[in-house]
C-alpha cells in the first residue's frame, strides 16, 4: 500500500495549534495573524488550496511564484520584527498546494506594525489565533531572553519576613542543608546591590501567592453538575501536593489481593502515575498568570488533572509525547530535582504510560486544551468481591457508613477481637495512606472535629490496631501486623 504524503496526513487530522488551511489567500491579509501566531507559539503551517472540509482544491488558476513574492512582501510590510517564513509548493496526488511554514521565532514577540506590540500580538490557542494580554507579551519577552518568571526578583517582599522552615525541612530530610549559599545557587534568592531578595520561585514554593493553590473536587457521575466533595489546598507546594494526593486516594477504589497471610492493597489507577502527573502539573504550570490554579476533578469514569499555561516555550504535543522537555519554571524544577521529586527530564509521560500498562489498565490521555494541559486517567471497574474501599468510602463513611463488603474487607484483615466500627474505618484508611499526618490534618480531611479524631485514635490504640512510633511531633502511626 502506498504511503500517504506527510502533509496529507496532517491535513486529514484537521486544523490545530500547528496547522491552518485556506481555499485561497484572503485579500484582507487576516492570514498574517496566523503566521504571527505560529511564530509566537510553536511554529506551524498555513496551507493554501485546501477547503474547510479538508478537500484538496489546489491553486491551478494562480501564478504560484507571483503569489509567493506577494506573501514575502506582505510579511515584510506588516510584521515586526522581521519574520521570514519558508514558502514552498507541495504536490499531493497531482494537486499543487502553497505552504507558508514558520518556526517559533527567536525575536519574540512578533506583532502587526499597524497595531503595535500591545494590540497586535497574537498566539495560537488550539486552532484559533488570539490577541495576547500585556502579561503574555512580557512573558514572550522573557522567553526571548531565556529568563523564567520564577527566577525573577520580587522587590516588594522582605526576605527576613519569610518563614523558610518548610523548605529547610524538606532539604534536611534529604541530607542537604539549605544554607544561604544553597539559596543563592538555586536562585531562590538573588543579590542586588548588596541586598538579598526572594525570587518568585521561592515565594511560589512557600505558597506566598494566593493563586498558588490546588483545587480538588469529587463530582457525582460524569459531569460537573453535583459536588460530592471539594477542597482547596494552599500553603507550601509540598504540603499542597501531599494534600492533593490524599484527596485523590480518598476517592479511588482499592482492591485487596490476599496471598497466604499477606494482603496487598492496590489502587484502581497506579498511584505513581497519578503522582507523576500531579508533579508535572505543579512544576510546569504558568505561575505568571495570577488568575488561575491547578484543578483536580474526580468523576465516576476519570480522574482529571488540569494545569494552566499550556505546553511551555513552543513545545508541541508531538514533541512532549516523544520525550522532549522544555522547562517553564527553572527554579522550581531545579529544587524538585534536588529533592528527587523528578528523575530524568522528559521521562515523566513515558513513566506514566509504563505504570498504567504494567497495571493492565487503559492508558491516560495527555492533551493541550487551549492554554491548559490536561491529564485524563480512565477509572477501572472492579468486581464487588475485589473492592476493599469503595470510591468515596472515606467521605461517605462519615455520614452513611461503609457498605458491608467494605466492612468485611477491612475487618477480616484485623484480628477478630477488634472489629472496626464503621465510623472509625475512614480514619484507619487515612492512617494507612499517610501515617505521619497530624490529628489536625486528619480532622480536616475527614470533615470532623479534632476531638473526634483523638477519640477514634484512642479506640484504635486501646484495641491494638495501631501504635505510635516516635514522638508526637516527629513520629508516625504504625498499623500493627495483625492487620494484614
């Protein structure tokens, strides 16, 4: 079978972030906006001679070489800085098409001379051209100079007023003291005229800005119509990640596999894959836009992680899926690397797929929707006999109790003399997942008072289900071996 022309394969997929087609070159010169948009984004092609329904029409009645000269002169006349697209003819099955191809520009931002940089600058969002905001123009200028937003100084914040304890604790846990020299080398602080100032990266990591948050929601069914649970997590990035992980765990199914006396609990979606996607969202989101945040939605059929900003610095979806990495937030990425939160650059998507393939579940879908990136993990349906903790078991268990199948699944694993009451089972689940969390955090996750949590912990201790390892402040809870 004859291989199709590569351009034809692109056309058959339809218009996109990197492709637009016209039957003929418009006389209004609106097409120039598409070329500017491509140059300010990830590059792209404007193909002349293709109808809206993707039929190849061709340009038989035009002098193609004269048209090519016209395009070049129009670009020179209307666009600043100077932009030189590659203009060429493609013959597909005897049909001649004119292609105007432009790479992502090196002199960002590009704009219409007649409207100026403030009003005449465009970017490609999906298959449309959009006027960019002043903040986005500034971001394009930073990209031209290879400067990330998180590496810039915030002169309005006094470094001495910041509590660096959360960051110091995470570095200390990895045997890496966060010294003044380390703060400088990681560009968490910068010296300007013999005065140290925090960078946006440090302030983001500490959760200083209001927009640095993760919003988590559990919806009923497969739409956003009805909320079953909703949380908004602020604070330092590491605590946000931990809280978001716990929220997701609380709303996933668990399957119990028993071999001999050992029981293994398995989430319906491999949690390393979820964690990788969450870290990716936190590390690569656009923090320069102060009006948006990361959103996690859990539905009956999918787990959805949405991060604002789209793919960074001209990266295409094809590039990302092939493992190419472009880092939007260099300071945050460097800290994550230092703390072993990421491995090799560009390997995250592949690892996520490997986790899901190994677990024999459907592969997640990674996409770019407008200027957001979007992960969708399909949820796996277990047979009732396999489910240990039903979806939303923790939250529903508080109000309605947990169904008999879940009750049996938990209690069979604990010694027969300690049948866990239904109202205590949610706390035990939380302890299994995150044994080092405080009573206050458990109470917040379960939507109950701290006194209730303390009373339930006492019951679990008195019945030899759990015991405390270490101090109240730095220790953790251990579920005893009789809970298989």
